[in-house]
């Protein structure tokens, strides 16, 4: 089941999750002018990572059935939740935990 294209798609999800963390880190900083809000290292690297994630996704789809894409991409939600907790100390509310548990159960059901 796990092949190089699936690994590329998983890597794409990981890169996208980390890019979201960088963009959120930038959004939490107060800048002295509007231009610095959008032109700073966090934003530039975050968007570059998003482009990289898109390219990885396109490469992954060359060898995967299209039905697998959205299922694997859904792993980004629990990953962002965990990274938000680790890097920002965000609260893990019962709603967040339930929602992400349902996503993981859905993925398990799809692949079993």
C-alpha cells in the first residue's frame, strides 16, 4: 500500500502543516508597517513551503489514484492541531479532539 507516491503525498501534508505554523507565527507578531506584515521571513518561507507542498502533491498524483488524495490530505488537520499545541501552547478542546479523532477514524475506515 505504501509506495513512493504515497510518501510524496505524506511529505506534502507535512510541509503544508509546517508552512501554516510559520504563517500563524507571523500573524501573531505586530509589525511597524503593513508591508512588513506581508514581506518578512516567516511569510516568505511559509508561502515558499506552500508552493513546495503543491509541487509535491502534483508529483504524488502522477502515481496515485485520485481517491487517495483527499484522504491523505485530511491528515493535515490533526497534524496542525498537534503542531499548534507544541509551538503555540494552543488548548486542545473536546471539540478539536473529537473532530480530529473522527478524521482519523474516517481514514482508518477508508483504508481497511
